[in-house]
C-alpha cells in the first residue's frame, strides 16, 4: 500500500513547483483565471519566474508587478492573455525607453512560441 502524499511532497509535483516558483513575485488580481491560463501553456511558468529579474534589470529595483488575466470580447472569437503591470515608484519620462530595453535584452527572445500571450505594461505608481 502506498503512503499518502504529504503537503511537503507537493513541491516535487511539477504544477506545485511552478506555483511556488513564480506566484510570489506578483500581486495577482484574479488568481484562478491566471492559473487556468498558465496551465494551458507550458512555456509560461519559466517565463513568469524569470521576468521579474529581467524587469528589475531594465527598470531598476523597486518595481511592483501586478499580474492579471484579461479577455478581449471584441475579438472574434474572444481572445485571452496575461497582463503584467510594471509599476515604477517614480514618474519616469523614460519609462517606454526602459520597456524597449527590456524587450530588446530579453523579451523578444523569450516570447512564448506556443500561443501564449503576455503583455508588459509600465506605469508610474
């Protein structure tokens, strides 16, 4: 007879491992919807895990990351995607330049090729 899995054993489960790897880096507005979207695309957990470090490199430390799932009902059929709001602590005139730096340094190469869509949106907090 097999022993029941203990909670500590969950870290060995791929899905639980992905959860602990990236969730802590974001304020997640709609966690169930985000998790459902991420579970459809195997490319997303490693991207969501690495993105905070890449964002910090381009935007400097002290950014807040808010992650949410959105659906565009005007698309036919409606399309869904993830949005990462990058909230910088100060009003920064070069905010779009920093986004372009992030895209050039990492995002264009890391962009998922399995149909997942992630949009990074910088904002002054």
